[in-house]
C-alpha cells in the first residue's frame, strides 16, 4: 500500500536543508518546493524555466548540485544525457529506497516514475552481483499513452 505523501511545511524544508549540513537560502528552499510539486524527475532547464526570473540558471544549477551532494536529491540520466532531479524520500511509500524504475517515452521524451512493485529483479547465475543488492537503475522505454 502506498501512503499519501504529505507536503512538508516551509519550516520542515528549512530543517531538512540545515540537517544536511547546508546553509538555508531562498534558492535552495525554492528548488525543494518546486521538486515537491513534481510527479517525475525534472531537468535543470525545466526548473530554471519554472523559477525564472527570480533565480538565474547558474544559481539553480549550483543549488541542484549542492542539494544532490548533501543527499536531499537524487540525480538520474534516463539515457538522453540530460540530468534529471527528484527528491529523496525520507518517508515510506514506493520511493522509500529512492531507486525506483522510470518509464521514458521514446517519442516525446516524457519521463514518469513507476511504482517499485512494477518491476521485479531476480538474480541468476551469471548476472551481475549488483542485481542482488538492487544497486541498479531501471528504465523502461516505449511510447507513452499520449504518443501511442
């Protein structure tokens, strides 16, 4: 069962930033707030567009890097050489271990998070040991409903 994600308050976001060892700044809070609203990983360009004109692209990029290094964000490349970012969850639910599968539309490039239960890994003879420890990223590619 997936629990509903409750949105943290502004004070809780600030505390998460502090607890990660970073200084609380307005751009960091803005990036976390925007990623809280996202339903799929978001690129730097998408975030910069959403947060413009208040914050410039370089500020957004530096903060994405800092928040990722501090362990608050997860960065992934779905095969198109564009880094996308999403919040690491400290709650239960389908993203508890933060390594969940993604679906990438080969037509429009849309990226969607998939429930972890959707893909089962079974280690077998000759398979990399990373499969046993689930130290892999899973990305399914195909056509999304809009492009099908």
